[in-house]
């Protein structure tokens, strides 16, 4: 398994304030407060990987003393002298992640929406923590299609969520959206389940998952609705063997063809796609960059990577799904 948590982050001597234990991305998260979008786990379950607590304004003021922020940057991000990470999203949260990735201290503005705070905390803070622990979470949406897990990679706006919603409409099950924790064991890549919610723009949500919209919640940061696409599978927290990774890339600016293709990538092209799909892309620490390349190489040697090319039109999605089924043998 890639980057097993250390024994030092086990359950020993845990402060009484950490009263909630949750399971997400295959790791146990302890927190002072209930995280409503992920499952709580029994006291005797797996060892704790990450702890989350609230911090005072003084903690953040002291940690960021002397640094200046770009007022035009939507996300304030800094790697601190001790190796930890600081992040701030105005109106959403402020966080400090310890250098070993084992703890997250956060602050929530009084007027912040609780669901947006939680969704972005689980995305930004946990991906930074796992990265500091030596892992490389990927920006991906993962689904189970007829018993086979596949991942959709690509930058924001590439169409991952829209294609995921269409696949869900065809009977697929959501495993994770936005962030994929991918571990490698005995020549197999495993996808771990994230929160059971999908972020969609209003128009594809109305078109593809209209029933889910009634309980959807608008996330101002992404400009998308967060919807729960059907009931979660009872055994959803079991890691799923990944059959393939599909790179959507940037959508064509002016599509001129109805061609749909899936092309197997290899060598440096597969490496480029995987490194481009990294989370916490603002952490440029040299040891992290070396680890990214090593991880990308291991993944490319373990899980097939395909470039999925198609014009972003709803009329073509049936053919896109046909290509996906052809690749994964379903």
C-alpha cells in the first residue's frame, strides 16, 4: 500500500475534544466537530491518520507573520518555514496543516455556509495533509460502471462531472468526485471512496440528474451545485481496483468533428497527464516534485491511461460511453 500512516498517529493520548471519528478516502479523520457529508466510524476501527481542530485568530496571525498575500489570488497558499502549509479562502476557511500532515487547524468565518466550508475543507485540507504524508492525491472523478472502477482525469472545466453525471444516469455508482486517493499494492491500483456528492453546473444537473437537484446545494466557490447522486452503496468504503484512467484534457475550443476516440498513452505522455492531475499544485517543494514523478511512473505502469477525445456535446455522450465500455471490457 502506498504511504501507510505511521503508528505515532494512532489512537494513543487523544484529547477529549476529538470526539468524532470519520472514514473518508480510506483514512480515519478525527475532529472536534461533526463532518456531515462523511460517515462516522466505530471507536475501535482503524488508526487515526489526520486530526482536525478549530484554532484561534492568534494561531493564524502568528503562523503567517511577515508574509504578504496577493490580493488578486483567489486562494492564499504558502509553504511555511517548518514545512507545513497555510491556506485561506476568503469567506470559506483558513487552515494550517502540520508539516507531517497529521493535523489540520482551521477557522470558519461566522457567515460561512457550513456545507461549503466542509466540502472545501475535505478537498483542500485533506489533499494537502495527504501530500505532506507522502501521498499524491489526484484531481479526478471515479465511478463504478457495472462492477468496474474507472477514473476521469482533467483540469476544471474539462467535462469530468458532466460525463460522470451521464454515466450515473446509465447506472454507474459514484466512488469519489474532485479528489482521488489512489494506492498501489501487488500490481493493482486502488481507488478510495470520497464524500458521496457530485459537483455540477446547473444546466447539466437539470438535464442529467434532475431528481438529485431538489436536495442540491450551491457552492459559491465553484459556481456548481453539490448533489447526492442516489443512495450510497452499503460497502462503498471498500477500495476498488481501478481498470483504467481516462484523461479528458482541455475541451476543443471549436469542435469540428463528431469523432470520439480513446487512445492509450504511454511513456512521457502518460507521465505528463498524471503529474498534471496532481492536487495541491502550489506545493513546489523539491522532494515533492521528485515524488510526483516517481508516483506517476508507478501508476502508469500499473493502471492503463487513455486520452478520451470528443467534442463536448450531449449528443455524443452515448458514443463516449461506448468507447469507455470498449476500453474496460464492459
